C-alpha cells in the first residue's frame, strides 16, 4: 500500500465504498485521504486521491448514541479542528469557508450536550453533520498547525488522534489570532456566542467536555519534541497555516501543552 502514498497515485477505481460513520469527528465518509500507520518508520502516511471517496455517506445519529463520553469529546474536537484550521487555511475559498463556519456553529451548539446526554439524537445528528461538513471544507484547503503537530505526536506516542488535536488546538488559535484577529474573533462568536477570543472559547469547551490531559500525561517530554517538529515542518498542513511558523514556534506550541 505504501506505493499508493502521496497525491493522486491511485490509478484504478477501488471497490465501491458506502460509508456509515459510527463516530462524529473524522469526516472520513467524505474525505479523499486514507491515513495509514507505517509501523516500520513509526509515522503516519496518507494516500490522497479523489478515487477513494466513498460513493455514499449515510449519517445516522442512532449509530453514535453508544459512543462513550471521552470518545465523543475527542472525535468532536477533531471535527472542530478540521473546521477551524480549514477556515484559517491560506487555501480557503468561499465554499470551504461557508462549510467551516457552519461546522463551528454546530459544534458550539451540540458537543457539550452530546457528551453529557449520549442519547440526545438532536445533538448526535448535529455532531455528525458538523463532522461531515468540516471535512468537506478541509478536503480543498488542508488544515493547519494543530494537525501538523498532532499527526506525528499521535504516531510516535500513541495518543488518540482527537486527543492529540485537542492538545494543540487552543495554542494554535492563540498563535494565529495574533496574525488574523478579525477572522478568529468571528469564529469565537460562532463557537460561543459573545466570545471574542477563539483560543479561550476552545479552551473552555475543551475543559467542559473533559479533555484535560497534558502531554506529560502521555509520557511526552521536552526531549521528544524535536522529531515531532521535524515531521510537522515538512507537512502541507504547516504550509496551509495563515501565520508562518518555524521550528521555534512549533516547539513553543508543544511546550504550551507540556
Ligand atoms: Fe483530524
């Protein structure tokens, strides 16, 4: 499968896939990316091709009511990051922006309820829709620094993807909102009506849904940062970020979550 890793290297249509998500976070049901763990290199790699898009995505909230609170929270944060990072991306466009804004508002309205009341179908449907819509946005824009760092962190230290993303997201918002204060203020208001700083609104949501771990809880120390930063610097997601980040900036984001 490693022969297929990279952009558009799939040269035949695969078996038709109908995707029925049972978490509300990755948006895999509408994505052109397949993320694989390469156990030899200890890295995550991705196949990117329009050919691997599922033919049908079926969103049924009843299939997510059994998802435990911690997975609801972590996967919900993955969806939030897809929307926020897509919105900030240097490759954003009017279509992706509309999707991203819509997803952020849905997550602000529904994630706490989905975590607190797992059987609430309105909240579950809101989160499934948000996850799907956020990935529709991210398909054309790539993401940002939170994913650039979360992917190698997750691969090297076995941190669940959504948890790793949640560790990085408030710091990334704080870093980016200095460069683009207006755009991030708009997002803050969509996530939490009345909020003006996205980093604070994201941080408040994160603690409300119980995502309280730090990197040290996952046995990641300062000495582990360099290889994570090296992979992140080579990522397209770093190039998509609205504020240019160097190795020192990325190390600072990790330090803020230590
Ligand atoms: Fe993600």
